[in-house]
C-alpha cells in the first residue's frame, strides 16, 4: 500500500509540474488580456492541491533567500530592465509566501486586486504606490503591481486616475497597451472602445499589432477601438464633464435629450424613458446632481412643458 501511495504521489507531482509549466506559459502569453478571469482559474488550480503550489513555486525559482528579493521603494519609481529569471523569482516570492499561521499560500505577485462601484456610487481608491483613482457609477477596475511594472485593467465603466510623479502605469486595453506617465487622466469604456482624456501629463498607446504608436499630451483625447486609435483635442465641455462626475454632478451643454437621458440612466436604478421618439432631439443644458434627477426632471416639466410620469419603477417623459 505504501509503494502504491508513493507511485500515486509521484504521478501527481509529475502532473503538477506539467500543469505549472502550462500556467507559466499562459501568463506570459496573456500579457494582461482577460487577466482577472485567468487569475480566478489560476487561484482555483493553486487551491486544488498543495503540489500545485509547490510545483509552480519551484518552476519560477523560489529557492533564493527572501532578503535578496526585497526591493527598496525607490526601485518602484520607474521601469526596470531585469533578466527574465530574476523577474520570475521576484514574482514567485509574492506568489508562494507562506501565510502566517495559515499553512496556505498568499497569492500576491501574480494576483489581481479588483474593486468595483455600484450604480450611482462614486468611489475613491488609493493604489499600492500612492496613485489616486476614482470609479464612476457601475465601474470595475483591477490592478497588479510587480517590481518591474504596474498593470491596471479597466473592465467596465469609467475611472479618473492621478499618476504620481516619477511613476508610469500600464493600462491594458483590448486593442493594445497604454502607458500613463505622471499626470491626471480620465478613462471610459463605451461601445467597445476605450476613451482617454489627458487632463495633465502624457500617455503613449501601442497597438497590439505594433503598427501604431500614438502619443497623447495635455489637452488631447485618444479613442482606442478595433478600427484603430483616434487622437484629437478635447473640448471644454468634455473636460468639464470629466471633472463634474468626480464631484457627484452631471453636466449638459447643448446635448440632445436622448444623449442626456442615456447619461443620466448610468447613475439611476429607476431609469428615465422617453415615450415619444422626437423628444430625443430636443437640446438641453444644465448642471445637476447625478444620483438625484428631480431638478433635471423639473427643468423638463416646467422649462419645456413635458409631462413626467413615475410608474412601475420607471420615469416616463412625454409630450
């Protein structure tokens, strides 16, 4: 029986080592694409058997003493070029550090931290390196900070980001890689494309096929879509709108009512519905509280003579 158990253990170790090699290849190949989903699968695999944890740690070279892997804070201030082997060992240190008193593994270096906001929520965040972020309504962001780079993944919605001096963040986009240097930025996912406003600072975008390199400076916007990147100067209204939501407000300047309602509905669980199609073309303006549409609806009712009907969990606007 003991020999049989030994053979079974050897077989499991062999499988664990093969799977660990496959996981390492998957992480390298992914390059940040679908990383949160991949991370969840990776966590399940690690937790399935202690051999998985040990095999992966051994593969990436977790044999150096911990002091050699400690990095000073100054090392994180800019990009570093390290040999691949050293990077893997640094990553493994966070991956396979024994949890105090636990006996399990704390997945840190390869783990993505995820935060989200509810509908109507305006949520401030402080990233591990001191950079400041803020999630707009119904948004989701993940990040992973390693010694050699900082990766950020906006999965849904909109985010404001202040990148600290001497810091560069990499934002993984569907169609390429966005490098954000110290400054202030606004990012929004809409209709399958990622939009960037450079309020202050500098950003570089490299398409996945490496056919396009675009640099966006202060006062410019960059739209990254399947059709390719589009760079232009943004309007005062776009700038003011990106700042308004951070203060819990929503700003309209010469917007169609159709677009205004679509924007407002991002913040509301009780949606606004235009009953008559021609209402969508009416031009509106004003500054309102994003989570409370009462003033907005009153301006439609008393300013434009429209009827407001609250019924069945919805808000209906009609002639």
